[in-house]
C-alpha cells in the first residue's frame, strides 16, 4: 500500500490582532473573538481604513502620476467605498447636519496623506504586493493576516511596510505594532524561506518611521511565543476563565460596561467557544 501525506488538522487560527488582544487582556480577546460583541466605529479607526484604501490604490496609478494631489483627489471615492463596505460608519457623522465635521475629517485624511509623502516618494517605488493576505500553518495552528505593503528589492530582499494612522498612545501601540510586524515576518519566512530584511512602520500622524530588522533566531523564539499564546487561549477557553488585565488601553475599550475591572459582569460564557476560537472570523477585518 502507498503511503500518502494526510493534510495537517487545523487546531486553531491566530491573527496578530487577536494574539495581541489576548496578550494585552484575555477578557478583551474573549469579548472580541468568542462573544463577538459589536464595537462602535470610531472616527480615528475609520480614517485609518480610508487612508489605507487611498495608499493601496495610489500604486495602481502609473509611477509619475502618484502625486499628493492625486492621492488627495482619491479621498472622496475611497470614503464612498468605505461606506459601502461598512455602512455603520455613516453613524460617525449622524449629527453633522451641515457636513462641516465630515469635511474637516476628510481634510484630516488628506493631511495624513501629506505626511506620508513627507516620508517617502511613491513615484520611486513599485510594491510587490499591497493588502496581501499571508498565511501559514505551524503545527496545526494557522497564522494569518494582511500585510499593507510588501517591497522586494532587485536582490530579492523583502521589506514589510505597515501604515499607522491611529491615536493610541505611542508606547502601547509600538509594542503591539512590533508584535504584528514580527508575526508577518515569521509567516513570510515560513512561506517564502526568506527572513524579511526590514520591517518598516510608518507613523503618518507623527511623520515618523520605525524600522526593524529581524533575524531567524528571533523569529524562532517568536514562533514559540505564538504557540504559547495559543496554548493559553485553549486553556482559558476550556475553563472559561478569561481575566481582565486593566491598562491604559482600557480607555479605548468598548466593553468597560461588561468588564469586572469596571464593575461590570461579562455575559454567560458561550457553549460554542471552542468553535469560535478556531474560526476567528472577525480578525481579518481587524487586521
Ligand atoms: S476594559 Fe480593560 S480590562 Fe476590561 S476588557 Fe477592556 S481592556 Fe480588558
């Protein structure tokens, strides 16, 4: 009889956002991934989606046409697409009778695009990929997410680029952002066999960049960290014990009313929790 390789059983799925949630606050992970509680859209996060959409599309233009004016002219159409995909975003401007708030907010997206152009000239770049879904299965654990941009040099070096537009405090955001970038570096290394030469975070609000060069040993350690996080998620799911871990990020948490750290009571733990953590559907949007 001929031996055949059976496909590896997928025991779970982790995105950088959900892994970082668990690391930051296990109860936040539970609320988002297991209870799947809705979260109100915010102007800051929605503006991030809008700016990402413009920066992705900008590279559809011929190189010479990628100017700041061209980018800013793309904002209204990108906003229309954001609204079509997430109609609840319209509620952000429900009280804006004369449209002045919306106009100012769209203009602030244009300002972020101006900051982007201060950091690099897109006419000199030809990205290898934009909004690229990356995924690998390690010992049955699916690791996946979306990379904002992937640049490949003529020598074959990879650079992972991520645009940051949010208003979370820098030190908290930086830890989470580096975690996310190492996650992508690991997945790219495991799928392409090349450790990315550079991870580049572009902070558009600050007109600043953070660059980081991972090495293989570090990524091996990071892979062990992800497996340990997954093992902890499985244990918490089996016991239903997801503890709150208060921090400055609570100021940005939509779920304070249900959080024991703020006097709330979480909803009953769902019976299908294990199925939810294996599926992790919401994470794609969060990434
Ligand atoms: S309010 Fe803070 S401690 Fe509570 S779930 Fe949210 S992040 Fe966790």
